[in-house]
């Protein structure tokens, strides 16, 4: 007697009840699986982009806002700070590397970031075509920017003041020329337009020099390639320009610096220091409550699904009392009847779990396409995750609990009484 085939036929004989039970399990498992995938993807992305960055220096304001903008290029900058003010602190021997960042403009919504070659090296960026910038107004674009805007080597463009793609002043007085396109890095590099620090300074200077006047510029690129004996806080200067930066990314030589230098900056200067690891943990704490609420909703739906499975099996069992008695007379044991009901619940649980996994991955795919202009890389995690093993166990437990009472009733089927009532 093939109990597996029998249990499958019993489920197919009640298609509506079976479908509703699987649907509820799918929704519950799908929500929880989606949250697992989203949490892991965000955690990977956040940790990948802060890797090697121990501190961020910027203008006074929200530390979380400073981290979100300077590292992830989300939200808006807290303001600019004088370059010399930041250099005063990062010249500390405990600082291994300091990468300045200057913002202010965008190109069709993508931030134009003035920085040094070290920024590309920090994220292990590689050039797919052309080369990195060598002088002011040379630009390298990320892979996503080049793909979506159909940019090629040699193209020129003008930046728009501010962060909005429309409505800002267009800097037609100086145009950028694309000299390099970066390979996909699955990091923030994919969504940026990178150039020399001096490009930002020259476009925004209102001091002794006009943008039309030829001035000598000590290229930040040149400094990035200097001998390693130079201190990591590279000096980049454009005479007459306002030497301000938006942020500086700092890596320490030893853990003790994380306890001393940020406190010194925050108490002895007009700028602030924020620690990415602390702020990212704070962000997860802020998001944690929402995630827990959604997970609770998913578990509630799965509990309702368990009730649905119980009702379906219980009603089905009442209609099949005669059939179960016949099976007993044909040689089926009490355990066979018990196992058959349990197998029906097992089929429902596994079907709901698998459908939930597919639904969660479809949801991640849709989310990625909706947020394609905001995220870097992809959010795909097609493989089974460790946390989803626990989800499978929960689905099986719900199925077992729902089927326990009907299975026990099948176990205690009275053959003579059932057949006599049927006759």
C-alpha cells in the first residue's frame, strides 16, 4: 500500500481546501523568507561598503546622516568643512589612510564626487575602459551610470548644482570629459561620477580667480601615486579655490585610535567624527522593530494556515471514515492510517514552504528593479539560506500540530462500528 500516493490523491480530491491551506502557508513563509533575504542583503551591502572605514569626518549634524551620505550616498550632506581642519586631525600617526570627498553637483541624478585615486583603490575598483582621471574635469563613471546613461569614453557633460537631477544651476562654464568607465564593483562605485578634488573646487570658487583663468593645479591624482612615505592625508590644493570638503573617510592603524581620536575631534573642533560601525548598528536597531512586526505578521499568517490545515484534515477525515475502515479490513495497520494523515500535512507544509521561497525571491527581484537607480549591485540570494532552514522546521511543526488530532482519530478508527453504520 503506497501511503504517499494515497495521501496525494486525498489532497487532490479536495482542491479548494488544499489550495487555501497552501496559499496561507505560502504567504506566511514568503513574508518571513523575504525579510530574511532582505536583511541579509542589506547587511552584506552595508558591511561591504564600510569595510576598511573606521571613521568619517564631516560637518556637525546627525552622525547617521553623515554616514549615510558619505559612505552610501543616501540622504543629503550635513555640509562642508575646511580641508585644513580635517587634515589637522588626520595627520595623527594613528591614521593609516584618509580619503577626502567633495560633493555639490550631480549629473542626471548621479552624484559627482571629487576625490583621490585612493577612493577607487579602497573599493578594489577596476577600469573597464579608458583610465582614471589625471587632471581636473577628467571624469570616471561607474558601471551602472555608464550603462543607464549610455556614456562612452570621450563624451562630455556639465554638472548640475545640488543633488536633484532637475532644477539646479547647470555649470555650462566648464564641462567634464569622460576618460574612464569602471567595471562593475557591486559597491557604491557603480552609481558615482568620480573626478579630481580640484574639479569641484574650481567650479565653486568665487575668490581671486575666475574659472576662465588658467591656474596651476597640483593634481590629487599625482599625490595619490606619490611615495608611501607621504602621510595618508594627501594635500591637494587649487590656488584661489575654496578648499572645502564634504567628508573624509579614515582608516586607523590600531583599535585604540577609535577610542581617542573621534572624542578629540568632537570636543575640540567645529567638525564631527562618526564611527560607521556604531551608526550602522544603530540603523539596524531602528529598522529592527519594523522587521520584527512584519515577521510577527508572517508567523500569524502561518498560524492561521495551521488552523486551515487542521480544519481541512478534520473535515476530510469525517468524510473518509468508511474508506479508512475498508483500508483496515484490507490489511492497513493503525499506524498506516496515522502516517497517511501526517503525510497529507507534510505535503501541505512542504508545498507552502517551497512556494513561499519562490514568492520571496520574486519579491526581491521586483524590489531590485523598482530600486535599480538607488541600490548598488544586486539583491539576489537564490540559494537556501541558513535561517530558512529554521523556517522549514516551523512549517513542518505547524503541519504536524495541525494533523496530530485528525491523525489520532484515524488511529482509533473502529472498523465494525464504522462499517455497521455505513450499512
